[in-house]
C-alpha cells in the first residue's frame, strides 16, 4: 500500500508531525487496519524516543518541541492502545 510506504518514509526522515497527520487521517478511515496499527506503533516508538531525549536534557525539557511531540504521541497512542510509556 503506497500510503503506508509514504508514512514510513516520513517517519524514517524524522518528519514526525507530517507522519502523524497522515497516519491519523488513514486511521480515521480504517481504525482496525492491522498494517496501520503496526505503523502507528513504529511512529509512537519514534515519538516516545524523541520525547525522552528532550526530557533528559535540561535545556529542552518542557520546550515547545517537547510539548508538541508529546501531544503527537498522545494522539497516536489513542489509536493503537499503547500507554504513554509504551
């Protein structure tokens, strides 16, 4: 499926906000699609990792980027059933 490859490319390229928007659009249309859930798990792992990296640094903890990424993570995990910590 081309849409999945497109989302996976966005994730690989670090374009996490764009990947989230595209993924959520697809999930709204097909919330039980196993491949979309798999990709959402990959995306949430990347978002979670980035959030943790930002939180571990005093200079970036609580930054606008950290807040925005946490919001994206919360939106993704609402679909795939994961918790904020995995």
